[in-house]
C-alpha cells in the first residue's frame, strides 16, 4: 500500500483543478483517547449536573476511554466554489446516514505557515540537551544515555527535530479547531464540522459500508470488515494510579491485553529546567528520530514490532529504569497503540481506514500539580516529596 505521506506532496500547478492522473486521498481515522489523572477520583455530583456536563469532561474526570472519528479528504488543486463532499456511513456508527464534509481552500498566507515555519523555536544561542534512554530494564543499560546537544547535532537531526516541532504545533492548532493538515494548492475536506461535531457513542461500531460522493474529486466506496473497529483503552494494573510512582525507583508497568491490538509504543518525557529533555522509550533498540507516530498502516506496525521498536500485542509489562526522571520538573507518559485497518490499492480518491488508541498520563515531577497525587482526601503518597496530581492532554495525529 502507498504511504499516506504521499498526499502531502505539493502539485506543480498552483490553483489547478484536479486533472486526470492526479491522485486524491481519503482517510477515515478511528481513535480511542484516554487521559488518566493520578489520584483523581470521580466526584459525586447530582444527576442533573451530570446530564449537563459534556461527555469529554466526564471521560477525563473518570479516566474512561473516549472515541473519536476523523475524516480527511485531500485533493490536489483548489476545489471550485460549488464543491461538495458527502460520506455515506453504516448505521452502526450511530451518526445518521451520512457525514457532510466541510471544505477548506488554503490561502497563500495560511499555506506558508501551515507547517509551522520557523515559529516557536528555541533561540539559536540557547544550548539544548536531549538525553535518550530506551528498553525495558530496572536499571540503565550500558551505553546509555545517548546525549545530543544543539552544538553536536547533524544537519539531518536538526531538520528532523524542526519538522517534528512543526508537526506538533500544527497538531495543536488542529485540535483547537484551527487547521486540518493544510498544504499549498491542496483542498482539504474534513469532518467533524461545526454543524456535525461528531460525538461518538460508546456503543458505536466502525465496520460496514462507506461511500464517498463528491462533485470535484471523484467517488469511491470501501467496506470495513468486522475485525477493524475502535480499539479499547489501555488498562494499567501496575503501578496503582492512586499516587505518583517514586521516580528514584524503577517503574514496573503491567497492563491487561487489548483485543485487536497489533503493537504499541511507550514514550516518557521529562524536562530538567528549560534546556534539558530526558526521553525514554519502550523500544528495545535505539529507534530512529524520523518515525511518524501518526496513523500507521498495518505493514509498518508489524515491521516495527518485528524489529522490537514497538511492543507486540502479547506484551503486558515494561519497566522504566530507576532514577532517570528523578530530577525532572514534570514527567509525562504517552502510550500509542495501533490496530487493524483496511485500504484499497486503487481508487479516486484512494481510501484508507485506520485505528489507533492513545493514553496520556502525568507521572509526577518536582513541579507536578499538588493535591491529587496522594488520592482525593490525602493519604500515603508513596513517592517521597512527589506530591501532586495529573493534568493530561489529548494527542493530535
């Protein structure tokens, strides 16, 4: 299957309407997101208050998984003013018979800054250090950490970090409703929209028949099989999430198996001051910095599982070495899991369906929020002076 990254290649004729041979792309992305708040217990609220609270707020407070569906239709050229795009969907999604996509036509000023440009970067004169650790082990393995500084980075490493930072900024804007992976001279049709905000019910199901109809970039249909569905959320059984784990000790994660999971990957980040980043990953080998942890195709996931960069579905434990984050101000875990998908080899546009699950969890730190890490109402913190609670955030893709 072709990598979806192809859809970000700019066409050579600005403003051209889709011509024969120009490939458009349809992505249907089903994600389960979860933000766990260590020490947070669901408060007892009156039923009338609970009914008025947004599902997103209830999901965050309870730590329950929340489902999301994103549809993206990328096409080279600028769509005409009367362009329309509609996706007929199966009844199991519980969203009605069809989704009406909104259409964005990039303007020059948005296109130029859409990938982040050079904004938001650290001052050139500031020395920045990254310390890299990897692998499941109670102690730091020989040869680690690898230390990278701005003064010793290769041109390729600097370019990769800048690209990752630009992508992170673009994802933040997209999650805030600002952008949808815009690219110069490409039209983006998208859903959810303001008219259809796209609240996915817990009982919704992805399998079924999908049929895209447009008047500007072709029509296509794809069937999603029964084994391609929303993934569950990660269920951690150790450590107990009623208190921050002590960061001067090894953190032994254990979790329950997840149905239909193909592979997963943990990353933990911690900042020491403003110019030192500590990073650990569950990869058993030093992973490349150019891996795109967005919606991966199944073949790419299986390749990374085979190379031990990702953990296979049979894994239910992983250990973070003792002490590597004990001096950090804040420490956050990002856990990504990838499930089955489906795609067509040909089509105009070329369709692809992919599934993903993610967990964000604050593990503590010297400046972690206080008052939640020991559980609501106090209690043994279990982590020395690691007090505080969690504030999590959702990943963009």
